[in-house]
C-alpha cells in the first residue's frame, strides 16, 4: 500500500458507510472486473460492505450487503467536503464539523449554523466558503422537506432507487458522483459505481468504456461489468490508482509501459509513449 494512501476512504470504511471484508478475486469474466481484482492486489485487498437497504431490487439481486453504516445526511456532508480535495484534507474538516455540530440532529444543527463559523470549521477541506454555503442550504432543505436527518436517512434507504437519485441530484451542489456515494455507502445500493474524474479518465483510457463516454455512460458500463459487491472498492481503489499511476497528464506508462500494473489490460487511448503526447481519450485519433 502506498505511504500516501489513507487508512480509509472518506466515502467508505467503518465510519463511512460500511465494514471491511476480505477482498475476493473473481473469475475475470469482464475486463473491468479483472481491473478491479488487480486493484485488490495493489491496495487494501478489501471490499466495502455497504449498509443494508430495505427496498432496492438492484442490490437485492446482486449484492451481499452488511453493516449499520453511516446515516445518509452525514455521508452527504462527508462527500461534499471531499469534492475537489484529498481525503487527507477533508477528513480533518469532517472531524471538526462533527465535533462542533454533531451530537443531535446534524441537519438541524447545520441548517442554523453561522456561515462564517462553519466555513472556519471546515477550512481544511478547501473551498470552504462554497462548501459551507452548500452544506447549509442542503441542511435547510433536508429539514424542510424530510423533517430532519433521521427521516432523510429513511428516505435514502427505503425509497425507490430512481426516486432517491433524482431527489439527490435536484439538490444544488450535488452531482452524480456525490449522489452515487450516498446511494452506495449510506443507502445500501450495492451495485452503484460512483464516477469521479479519475474513474472517468481511467476506464476510457483503458478502452473499457467508449472514448467519448460521459460520466453517466462510464457508470453504466462499470455497473454492468463489475459485480455489485465490488463496486464500492472499485470506486475508491480506482481513485487511488489514478493518483498513483494513471494521472491525467503524466501516466506511468508514458516513460515505461511496464511501469503500470494494468499495462496488459490497457489500450492507452489518448496516450502515446512514442511522442510523449497525452490527450483526453475523446480527443484521440
């Protein structure tokens, strides 16, 4: 495991919506699953068990779910804090926020929080003015529309998957990746594979998803090819792989194709070791 790798990802782990289980490699029926299995050899060698949901046919069909998990509103706040920053930066911000505003209904506390005080509390996460505004606005909406964090948590766990995802995406400041992290780690929707910039780049560069696929299309490809119980781990480990090996501008294969542990699985779409050129896969000839 890399020295820079956090002990747990902000979206997963015991405090982030699940428990750790030993990672079980599969039979490699798809290239995407083979990639995720190899990530299991590189990193934690664990999967994230996710919170049990009472009514999700997608997860019931495919996923083995377990653990009490984190409530949905706190998971939503954690994921907002993690936007455009590292876990190393966002984790202290989360801890400070819970230390100051936790202990009761978190949505109620944050809905009435002083904006400047909240921004100072989460300053370690970066973009703290923008994030404090987003968190306060969403907290007020959760209070007004659901009655508080407990009721919002029940909505995320028990209502129809499409209805929950639509409601999350209707909140200003919540994009598909954030919504999917809440669905996966707090809602018990085990077959959800959140797609951030790293995941979007990696699986198009490998040729697993079409080069011009948008985030939603990449998500659909991965969710159809990766077993439900591996999606949480696949998401977090792919992010680590993107940071360590498959960066946007200087992927490991650029200087030495064999330096990347995925070399035999990757089509290097948009990467040309011969010329040193690296472009977005959608721009590759």
